[in-house]
């Protein structure tokens, strides 16, 4: 009997540690932050702070923000932010925020979210501005705050726009989304982008396209976009959309692989 009593807490501990490791491993596939950083920057409803070593360094083009609203905020006024997002059809959500350029090494990510409430609005908060965003030596203003909400598991490339507000009530779409992209290494000079209706880049569902020139490693695309001839503008209806971006390089240079992702627009 005594042996059984000794083994029981041991087995319980092993099961708990295995479950904890599984959760950590699942998060590690999405988060570039180490476990020690997550523990030391635990803020209750999220992990938030500044890091010293960038573990996500590569030369890929990456989506760092997709927002439908970014309400201006001030420091030292005890303001609170709320991130609203509409979840259409998946229970798994990963929400993160960073400084768009990455130079200030700010990072926030919400603790693992799995919801049974689909086809409805969700929100994260409270998110105090003065806790980390207002740090004197590395203040993150609203113009450089990048927020991204990913849905699905594994290598999913599906997102929902974030509405960052000081108001906890459900937002309304103001007609425009802003997608922010970053390229580490050699800056992008020219690129083309294509917006399609649906979850894939189906040529028959192309809504608009354009070619742009940029001089830095950070750029924005405003959605919906103007057609290449600059004469007509598409508007969103409810459902899924796919954005495809292709970099244009000189003939002797190898271009980056195209970046493609889907996002859901709540149209009611």
C-alpha cells in the first residue's frame, strides 16, 4: 500500500509535466520567445516585455500586423487598450504585438486561447499602456505598434483583422484594413500584390492588383486596394480573402518566395 501511495503522486507529477511540456511545445511553434522569457514576463492575461536576442532572424518577408483600427493612445495617462477580433470558424487563436520595425525589441503575446464561441466577436484586455508600451527608453507609440491575430493551428496562414481601441465595446469597420510587412536583410525595392476573394489565390477570383516601389524594409498595404490602372476600387463583402505578394528583383538576383495569406472580413 505504501508503495502505491508513493507512486501515485509521482505518476500525477509526470502526467502534469508531460501536459505542461505539450502546451509549451505547442506555443514554441508559434512564439519566438524562450520559455524563461515567458515566465519572467508573465502579466496574468498575457506575456509582455522586452527581449535582448532575436530568435526569429531570417531574410523572409513576413506579415507583422493586420488591423482595422488603431486608436491613438497617450503615455502616463493610465489608458487601457482592448483588442477586438472576429472568430469565424476555428477555436484556436494566437494574438501577438510588437514594435513594427523590431528595433526596440518589444513583444506581447496573449496566453493560449481556445474558444468554443465561433462566428462571434472576441476581445483581449485589459492591456495597460503604461505597463510596458510607455517605457521611457523604448516607448512604443500607436503608429509603430504592430498587432496580429492568427487563427488555426500548425502552419496556418489564416488571420483576422485586429481592432485596437480604448473602448471595450464591439467595433465597426471603417472601410480600410492596413497590413504591415517587414523584410529583414536586404530591403525590398519593388513588389506586386494581388487580392483575391476566397481562401486561395484563384486567378478567376482576382479583385485587384498593383505594383509598388519601396525603399525600406518595412511597408504597408492598404486594403481594399486600387486596381493597377488607378481607376476603380473594390469593396469588401463578408467572407475570406487572400493576399499574394511577389517581390521583383534584378535578373541576376534571386527573388524571395511569394508570401500568401488569407484573412476573414466580417461583413455585417
